[in-house]
C-alpha cells in the first residue's frame, strides 16, 4: 500500500511539474556598426511588462564601477532600474557590433509586452516593443532601429 501511495504522489508531482513548467524565449538581435568619431558600446535592456508588473530579463552595462549612464536606458530605468536591487543577477558587460542570441526565462507569464531598449553614451537611443502571447504565435519580429538591428523572438515551451 505504501508503495502505491508513493508512486501516486510521485506521478502527481511530475504531472504538476509539467503544468507549471516555465517557458523561455530566444531573442536574436544585431548591434549595428556605427561610424562616428567617438564610439561607445550601447547599453541594452530587455524586460517584460504585464499590467503594472515589470520583469527584468537582461541588462548589459559597464561593470565594476558606478554607472551613471545606466539612466540613459530611460524607460527601463523608470520601470525597473531605480527600484530593483536584484538586477545585477541579470547583467553582463556591454558588447560591440555583432549578432547576439540570448535565451531568457519567462517564468509563468503567458501574455505580456516585451521591451528592448538600447542607448549609447554620446549617441542615440532606441526603444522597441511587441505584444507576446504564448498561446498564439511562437515567432515574432521587430524591425531595426538606429541603435539596434532587427530582432527575432522564438518562444520555447
């Protein structure tokens, strides 16, 4: 009887684990080559908003010193940056021109607006967004802006 009970509990646990498994998404984008006298690598932030909630997913900025330019990611700063002390767990160093692909954890969110913001010191700023619904499309495309190339998003169940 104990063996049957343990087996039933294990099966139920595994069943619930499958139901609550978090989705992830792959975000591919380019940082364009900018021809200017003084080039600074852009800061990049990716986050999701659902109603009044915001979830940081990625931030690239200068590492190891006070970062006064982080505020140039204006929308991200207003929504998350100035409030969230845990954002360092999602950060990485700024990166130069090239193609990048990041896999981001969505948790249990199924409908949200995804934001991508890029800003350069003494340069431009780009903010793009798209609505994501995990129950419908699995591929999304966002056109290029001045500071960030075209963005491709693939949802992984």
